[in-house]
């Protein structure tokens, strides 16, 4: 028995795909692991498999009617939303993914998902062309950015006869993904974490500034991941177009100097710092209070250095864990190790921003996590939410003093 699943409240959502019959094995396995399971079926799912199967396996009634009430004073989608520790939709069709992505709540499953504060997970299963359709991929990416977890489908021969990606993930992989969520759920509980994200802006005049292409996606993913694991998260962010992660304290800044001041204010009370912001190294020596007119063929700017936030954190470090980031275009390992040593870091995450899928603006990332002891851990190409959890996993493995044995 996987004890991490014992006594957990898990709602399994089943949608209308041929893989719906495999959900019986998911429910059966969760029950054997000691979980408490309730099942929501869509009307289409009931065309593939009978609710009686899941009632027998789970020992609970199956929920499917939007307007039914199982208790005298309960409305099902609200009571299920509050009861669940996790909602796992398996199989998840393109339809359910699209509806949730666009905020459509027109049946019991979608309304429960909209009403819950629990972690929602999707295990997609569909035709390979459908899974690779740009609309479906955009919907999946949008949900991942909001913190929904996806269990990647397997490759193989599909029910329609096509061969490719789209098969429901193996049952063991789905159970393990749910268990992994619970096992790391509260490993940062009671810890105060500082994260920086996004670019900074250095103004030349009221309408022009020097900046960089950072979107803040990596930093926001780290902040969301830490919050989901129980941390008290303080996110200092430059200008971005992202929704704030749930349960995170947000401090918005624009310039490197503003970020420096806020970070140094928060730093003494934090146990862990993830310094992922792309801070401008230089700023204009003078700021023009009025818009500069294009009267001349050339404009000469003199730039001066901004405060080196990460270096100052390294100088003042006591017992904090300090994680830096190095976005490089060449000599990745050499430059990252140099930065790690010069700035007194415990870890540095290095990635080559010229590589497709690993640079600014991307939804994915890959790179190297390098420790101050000289160990190098390769992290493969992952969605930035998953990449964030991998970084945290590896940091915690190598920082035993951060782990509270009571959790």
C-alpha cells in the first residue's frame, strides 16, 4: 500500500472517450491504496461504461446529474468541490479540457472543477491528431500556466487504428502522479520563500525604457509550486502580463533599484530564495523628464551599473538557501559555475536561451542545476510548472535542514 494515498479524498472525473473503461482500474487501485474515492461521470462517459461499475468499486454513489442532491442540505458540485483533496479527470477528452480552459461550467464535472480549491489533474486520452491540434495544445498550455497538472498520454496504437501520442497514460503512472502530488504537497510548510520574477525596466524618458524579453513565466511557476507545497511565498515581480499565483504575496516593481530595495527588505526573514528575475545590469546615467525628440540622427546614452542583487544576497547570506539563475548563450557550464562561486550561491539553474523551448517567452524549459559542491543535475525539457517542481525537488533533496520532520 502507498501510505501517502491513505485517507485522501479523491474525485475521479470520467469523460466520454473509449478509455473510460480504464477508469475502473484507476478507482480500484486508489481504493486498494487506502484512498476514499468518489466518481463524477459525464453523460457521454455513461455511453461507454455503466455507473454501477464505479459504485461497486468505490462504495459510493456515482454523481452525474447537475441538479440532483445526495444530501438534504447539500448541492453536489459544491459538496464534492469541498470534499476533494484532488480531482483527477481520467480520461480527459479535448472537450473537457477546452471547456475548463474557457471557464465553461455546463455539467456536474465542470462546475465541480470551477468550484474547487483542490488540485485538478487531467490525464488526456484522444486521437493523436486531435491531441496535437493547435487549439487543444493551446488549451492545455493555458491550463498548465494556471497550475493544472497534466499526466502526459502514452504513444501507441489507438482505438481508431491510428498510431501516435494520445493513449491514456498507464494506470500505474496515473496513480503515481497523484501520489507524487501528495508526497510533496506540504514539504515546504512553515517555510518563508522569496522569489523574484520577470524583467526590470530602466527608463530613458517618460515613454522609453531599456528592458529584456523575460515574461516572468519561470518565476511565477516557481512561486506557484512553492505555495502549493505549503510555503509562505513572497514574489517580487517586474512588469509582466501574468495572473498572480494563488496564495502568494505579490510585490510589483519596475526598476532594478526598486527590486533591490524590496528584496533586501524581505531577505532576512526568508529561508529560501529563488532569484529568477532577469534584472537589468545597467541603467541610463540621466533620466530625461520630457520625451526625447528625434532631432538628431544619433542618440548617445551613457549607462551605469545597477546594484547586483544576487551578489549582495550572497554577501549577506546566513543560513538561507540561495538559488540563482543563469541565462546564457554560450559556455553554459563555465559561466554558470563562475556565477555560482562569485555570488556565494548554494545552487544555480543554468539554461541556454538560444535553444528552442528553453528561452524567454517559452512555456517549457530545460537546463542544469549545479550545486556549490560541484554536482550537476540535468533537468530535461518540461513545462515550466513541472520544471519548477523538479528544481524544488532537487534543492530539497540536497538541503535536509529545510525539511521539517513533522510534515
